[in-house]
């Protein structure tokens, strides 16, 4: 990991028009990613994690979704201002994605070879047979046994874990600078989860790929990431290095999340902590801290104004009125 | 796969056997007979006629005799067209109906899929709304209304096309236009709606998101990733569509005076021409079961997840 910043998201806002009103799925998200860094984005379902990352790739289905504002600076280019052709040259090449459900993310009607080779041929100056060799090489790296034979099979002939390995092999086949993994293990069972995470960790560190991993599992984040962003109701409420967040979480929401992880060293019979209440409806959210109805420390100001971001200097930022108005 | 094909093919035989037997019984049970509309035939002559066609024999014997003839490929003599047998009548009319049916089917499938693609990719645009409104009209209005209406419009109001008849050296192919429009309209409409709905569903699926995330062009995504999956429901609809085209052609041939098996069928039914009706039933059901068989096989080639055992 070096200090060179390769991706900067500034003030990203993505809204969805629905019959009930405008859903502000992502409402002013800022973060940056350094070369080779692994960034975890955690939050509940509906907090805007996936929409943030689909917006980076400009893959928001429009309508109903629309990127209303902000910038996504990859090196020196704003990806949101690129032409369709321009962004296509980035997708799958410089920035690639893997998705939550490997059972449905591969095209069931096409052979694995076909799906892998089309990506490689699209982005690299390789012939079909060279691309095939490259695809087999990636499958071997991803731990698919008998890859030369299995590459000509269809997705339904693979198990869930194997399909996620195929997805990883496919995503890394063009040697991307950034890999976005949207809940890569949520649909897999626990033993397979660990294998897939290990594989991602090993391959990305070997290839020097920066990773944005979206998850609602703090365990995944703790094991994989350098930096954590905690999202709530479309915004990042706390950001810091993994050590700081787990040692000194500042936002009441982050503290609640960490407290709700089941622990082996806790006494038998103790009830598992849970954050009371429900995530807010992000339609027509007033200017307030969206967490205040669930917060143990809610004050009057929380109900009327969204908190300013407090920076304690160690690149640990938190958006909460508990930490006063100093800082930025 | 080969075993599946053979087994599926063999299952056609009992299906056909049941269809033929049931039709044979139903036709004989219906009141009236091929000669009952003749006036005042002396009983002796009537007995001779019945004897000539073996209709004086017991029912079971008639049935066995008929099945024996059918197995030898002989559909028997027509009871009303004295000089022609059923094989001759059908073999002359069938090519006409096949041409009409095939062209109508092709028009319905090709236009239906094209309109489905355009509507789904331009969802909620005026193109989509127009196409789907036309499709609703096509699905809800029956053939016997569409036929006369377009005949009135194109042949009588605009006088662009001849009202009826069939391809001949004088008028050429123009006579086929209205029968094809009438016959294909409903199926075009249905296929357009079906493929639109199915493409929209596939467009929202995870694997299409993956294809986009790989940086593929929209046209590649649609042609390579969307269509194969999206057209499966259309392929399975082809079986019922063939059946509909066959029965529809009975009406259309009558409206536009097309000399095909459909017109013969209606005349045969009105005349109680037992053997001709039976011959038509056999030809129709043969076409239908064979096409359904073909659709099953095609389906297996299109969807790799289906394994035939």
C-alpha cells in the first residue's frame, strides 16, 4: 500500500424516483482509495452501500435511478463525466466487480469459456486462443481444479463457491487496479465464505489490486480491510483505519454494530446486544441525524441538523454531534 | 439426448391413435350422415350406397377396416366428391395451407420478436406504448372480425388488393397479403408482448448486470446475453401458436376463399363427409404433434440446464 490515491469519491448523490417519493439512497458520500488498499464499506441493508459502488461504475439503472451530483475521480478523470464508450473501457478492465449471488451472476446460457474470453478479448490485445489460455490460467489461480476441462462447462455445473471463484477469476483477468466486491460471501455458507475471502485476499495482494469490499459482516471487514467506512441512511457516518474503528469506535451506531457481534468469550446465557428500532425511511428525510431515533445519546440538536464531520486528526472522521463542532 | 428423442418420438404414436379413435367415435355419434341430406332416395338405393362404403357393417368392423386402411396410408374415398379420394383432395389443398401457415408463422415470429426487442429497450416510450396498444388489439379481436375489416379497408375502400382468391399467374402473390396479415396478427401480437415482458425480466437479472460491469457494449449485451434466455418462453409458445395458426387458417381460408385444407374441412363438416373429416383430423393432429415434438427438441438445445435422460 502506497500513499498514491487512485480513486476519490466526492459528494456522491444517487436518488431513485419511486411512486412514494424520491429515495435518497446515497446522499453525499466522500471517500478515497489508495493504491493496493482494501476498504470495507459496512452498513445495514438499504444503507446505500451497493448503490454507492454501482454509481462508481455508472451502472445505476436509469430510470428509476439517477446520479444527481458528485464526482468519482479515478486518477485524473471524473468517471461520471465520461462518455458511454469511455466508461466501458474502464469497466471490467481497470475497475471490475463481483457480486453477491454467484448463482445468478453468471449467464446460465453461455459456457464459462465464452463469458471469460469475451471480457479478455474486449480489453486486451489478445487473440481468442491466447485469451483462452489466460482464462484457464486465472481459473487455476482461483483454485478451480481441472480448469482446462471445466472452462467449457456451463455455470449450473459448478457449485456456489466454485462459481464465486469463477467470478473472481473473471474479474481479475484483465488485471484491474480496483476490485469492487459487493457482498461477495453473503450468499455462501460459512466454510466456503472463509475460503473465498482468503482467495480474494491472496490474489489481490499478489496482483496489487485495491479492493472495495461491501459487507454487513464486521468479521469480514476485520479480517480483510485496512480502512472502514460505516454507512447509515445513504451517508458515511464514520471512517477510519480498521484498528482505530474496532478499538475506539466513536459514532454510537458503529459502537452498536460492534457490540452486536456475537462473541465466544461472552458469558453463557447473556443476551446478544441489538440496536433498537428500524433503519430510517430515506424518502423525504428531514435535515437531522438519521440515527437519532435509535441513539442512546440523542440531543436536541440531533433532531434539527445533520452533524458536521469531526476529524480527530488520525484520519478518523465521524459525523456526530457528540464530538462538538470543532474540526471540519 | 438421442434416447430422449427416440422415446419422445415413440410417444407420438399413442397420442395419434387416441385422437383418431375419439374423432371416429364422435363423428359417428353425431346425428345425420353423409347421405342424409339427399332427398327421397328409395331405400334399396340407399342400402346399395351404404353397402358400397361398408357403412352397413357393425361399428367395430368399420373402425377396424378404417384403421387398417389408415395404416396403409389410404384415407379412403370421399363420400361426397365421388370421383376423388381423400388423399387426392388433401394432397392438393395441403401445400396451399402450408404456404399460408408457414409465411404467417414467420411473419408473426420475426415481427413479434423485433417489436418485442424495440419495445423493451425503449420501455415506456411512445414506440412502446404504440406497439403494445396494437398488440392488445391483436390479441383481443378475433380473426373472423379482423379478416372482413381489413378486407373492407384494403380491398373495398382503398381498392389496393383483390378481395379474395389465391396466388395465380394473373394476379401473382398479392392475394396472399390479407390472409397472412389476418392469420399472423394475433400471434404477432402475443409474441411481441411475450418477448417484451421476457426481455425486460432478463434485463433486470444479475447476469446482465455482470455483463455490463465487464464493459460490454449495449448491443453485445442484448444480442449475446439477453436474447438467448429471453426467447425461451417464445420458443415454448411456438407449439400452441402452431395449433392456433392451423385452426385460424380454417377461418381465414373461408373468409378469403383460399383453396386450402381449412376450407375443405368446413365443407366436409357441413356435408358429414366422414372420411374427409377424419383425413383432415389426422393431418392436423399429425402436424401439431410433430411441431410440438420439434419445439421440445429445440428447447433442449437452447437451454443447457435442461438435461434429457
